[in-house]
C-alpha cells in the first residue's frame, strides 16, 4: 500500500493530511476542556451545539464554497483554507464566552468545508492510475483511524506537562504544517471549462450529477447505512462502557480502539480485494452485514442482556471493519462518475450529502438512546442502516461498470458526450458521466 508514496506530490499531500488530522484531534480534546471551563455542567450541551454547527457548515457551505472557489487556483485555495483554520485555532485559547466558541468553530468548519472536497478531488488528478488511487484511498482511511486512536493518547501525554490551552498550539502547528506541505506539492490546475460556467450552475452542478448517476445514488444510500451504525458507536460507546459494563476511561478507549482496529484492517485489505471483486459487491454486502450486525446486537441485548465484554469488543471490531468497507471505496466511484473538470463539484456533493446523513443520525443516536434506551436506539439505527442497504441494492444496477461499449446514433462525433474517447461511427467506449447536453446515463451496450 505504501508504494503509492513514491509519488512525491501525493506523499506531500498525504503528509499534510496526517499533520492536519493530528492537529484536529488535539483540537477536539482541547475544545471539550475549554467548554467545561466556560460552561461547567452545561459542557455537554455546548459540545452538542458545536457538533451541530460543524455539520450545518459542512452540509450548507460545501457546495457554495466549491462554486465560489472555481475561480481560484487550487493550491492557493487549499493553503488559504489551512491558514484560516490555523488562525481560528490560535484565537480559541483567548476567548471567554460560549458564543465566541460557536462563532469561531463556524469559521473553522467553513474553511474545512472548502478544503476537504478540493483536497479529495485533487488526488485522482495526481494519481491517474486506478491501483495507485485505490491505495491512496486506503491510506486516507488509515490516517483517519489513526487520528481517532492516537490523537487522544497524544493529548493525554501532553496534558501531563502542559495546560490544555497549549493543545490549541498543536492544532495551529498542524494546519500551518499542512499549508507548507501543500505549497511544496505539484497540484494540477482545475480545467478552465469548469470556471466558465455561471455561478448558479456551479452551485448545483455537483449535486445534479451525483443524483443523476445510479451508482452515486447507491453510494448515498450506503452513506446512510454507515452513518446510522457509526453514529450509534461514536455517540453511545461511552454510555455503554461506563453505564453498562461499569468500565472507566480505559474501557472506553479499548472499545473505540476495537472499532478503529477493525476499520484499519479493512482499509489494509481493500486494495488487493478490489482488484478482483467489484466495488458494488464489496460495498453493498458490507452494508448489509453492518446493518444485520447492529440489528443482531440490539436483538440479543433486548432478549438476553449484555454481551460478555470480549463479545462486545468483537462486535465493535466487526462494525469498524464493515463500516470502512462501505466508505473506503467511495472515492473510486466519484472518480469514474465525472469528467476531471467536474470532480471538485462531485466530491463537494459527496461531502455535503454524506454529512447530511450524519446530521440526521447523530442526534437520533443521542436522543433515542436517552428517551427510549440504548437497545431500542440500536434497533432503530440498525433498521435505518438496513433501509439504506436495501435502497442501494435497488438503485445501483448489478451490471454496473465504469466502461461499456455503447452507441448514440443521433450524436455528431464532436458532441461533448463523445469527447476524448475513441469513436468508430457512433460507437464508443467511455466513463459514464452526465454532461450539459446529454442527461441519459447509459446502462447497456
């Protein structure tokens, strides 16, 4: 998997991602402690609001940021977003009002909603080979998992010798380091064709392409599956371990580590697996297994009580494995579903729509667990996860392929739909995309 790091531009961008994620992990810990300092027993409500602000910024601003950013050079856009995030992190230790947290976090997440889709869309341009790109996706998944595992541990070690306010300094260094590494990378510019479109079209183009493409509609349904099961794990693990098993902080860390370990195992195995098995089969089957595992766990708890501790850790590890298998290949689908000039818009659409799923499932996991109890909440979210998998099975054609020979006898050879693809008469072979004039998504040769 690490062979992909021989590409110097990608290696710098991957290092930027790792450093920025480490800084984000320190920020998460520091924010919790800052919220407690400012709000004491209301700290949970403050953090809940912060998280809601994050999701709202992601859902509402990613398409807008992508539409505006089309006129800016890609590298300068990424560096600028990193510097804005660094400036916000630098200001956070000096605030003394809760509302100031809300305002600064909104600015920081707006910058993230600009940075992340543009960053993700640049990777397939840097790594045109599909095997390299698949390895890059798995490395990215590993980076997120390691951030979830290692950042809290790093924060804990640092807090033994420094005040939590200095953790924000680590966040500043993370974003500044990311900006430096991005500046050293060679990033292909966005096609000028994307820039020439009217603002209103650029604002909605990514979502229109996304929702018009069957495989991406399937991806959206699977995003709901992953968000449903994932939200229960991330929101309620601490409640299950502390309240149900009587564990302490080490027990919570062990449960989250089991989930992360399963996710990392999946990310390591996927590059080789996807060379022989279609994305649809891996993702849809993993979605069903994730949903059925969640429902089975809920049913067992309702009928017989808690699993043994070792059994609970195994369920969490399997959940992480199937969760990662659903999400990791998503970049491959986005890559083959749009022309290069449309990739930033399509990645922004994925960023927005996937976080919309989390915006639904996070509060559902929390409030259903509080009002109805954790087993009932797990059953509800497992049912929602199964619904997503069933929808994906229905809307994502089983014969889906990124390339098929097919004909458009009514189109001239210079039509945009045929651009850059070998044409013999009316017959041609190309990646399935939606363009301005040809809306039909071909399904057969």
